[in-house]
């Protein structure tokens, strides 16, 4: 035993590598927090003198503001319409999550339990649709949503687009989970006189909480973080979502980095809390169905 331990490679290089990767990952995040709490709108949190020393240059790249202030956060809501944009994101994301979970769960259950013409083709269509980037669909979606349906700059238009975008992956995830639930449970309920709707809503869905959690998270993040489609279809400032609104703090003639960093932090908070709330379901929901198709 002692000889085998002596022959083992030391672990400190691996630990050092992990710490280095953690530092590289956290460094940009620390800069975002530093700029947000600096109270200014500049990317530079420290002035570098003309004849700077090594200590001055080190201070310039250290993500820590000279003075800590929450003025950017106060101005973000008091002087900027960010609260309205955040509310738009909440409405669109909540509606997308509700509609996406409902459609994905019912569709996945049908693909898992029933055999009907076009079942295999439908599943393959969902899978193939994930091969193409979302920007490829911008022009046809614009024609359908704006020109034909007249839903430009509306909640309904964005919700429909985001739901359609999230459904294919969610259907595959939920189908894999439904496949792991024994059919004998449904057969016993049918013998006891339960209807198909009762079986689905009162037996299957409670057992599929992990898959529902993953589906809800994917649907919510699809709507919350998306920028290109929202920027294309929303042409009224009052209807901007948070990602679209953040763009106008930086770009063109505006360079309000403090507002941009503060808004980014505020916009990230709901996702963090949603992850923490659903974390106990995420691992089982993502891995279930991996060994059974």
C-alpha cells in the first residue's frame, strides 16, 4: 500500500490547474461587479499615470473600484426605463414557460405512450430542427408574425416564437423521462376507472417533476436571455425586454457601462434563483431517459 502511494503522481498540479481555471472564470464576473458598483460609466476603475509603475498597472487590472457606490443601480430604476423592460421580460418568460411546459409535456406523453402515423417522422423533425441556428428562421418568422398575423411589438408574438423554439428539445427530454415510468401504473388506474386525463395530470405529471423542472428552466431561459428575435420584432421602446434594453446603454453614441453592468447583474438574479430552486430536480431530470429511448 505504501509503495503504491509513493508511486502516485502528486495532486497539487491538478489543484493548481483547477484554481487557475476558477480564477479565469471569475475574473470577468468580478469586473462586471466592479464596474456596476464603481458609480461611474467608464470601463477604467483606476487612472494610470503617464510614468506608471508596476504597482499602478497592477491596480488598473485589479477588479476593485476606488469607491463603492450603488448609484448605478438606483439610477437604473429611477432615471432609466429598465424596470419596464424587466417587467416585459418577466411577462414574456412566464407565459413562455407555462405554454412551453404544457405543450411539451402533452406532446411528449403522446409520443411516449401512443402509436400513430407520423410518430417517428414527428420525432425526427423535432430532432432535425435543432441542427439549424435560430437566425435562419428570422425572415420567415418576421413574415408570419409581423406581416401575416400583425403581432409585431406584442407579448403574444414573442411568446409564440420562444415557445416554438424551446418545444423540440423539451419534447425529447420529457419523452425520455416518460419512457422510464412503468405503463403498469396507467393500466392499474384504467382498471380502477380513471380517465386518460386523470392519469396524465394526477399520476404521470407528479412523477415527472424532474423533467418538468428541466423543461420549465429551458423555456424560461430561452425567453429571458434571447436578444436577436426580441430586437428584431420589438420596435417600440416600451415593449423592449431586458436584453434589448441593455443594448442601448452601450452602442452608437452611448457608452454607459455602469448602467450596462448593473442591469446585467439585475437580469441575472432571476436565473440564479430559479437554478437554486430547481437544482434538486435538474440532475435527475437531465439524466433520466438516457439509457432508454
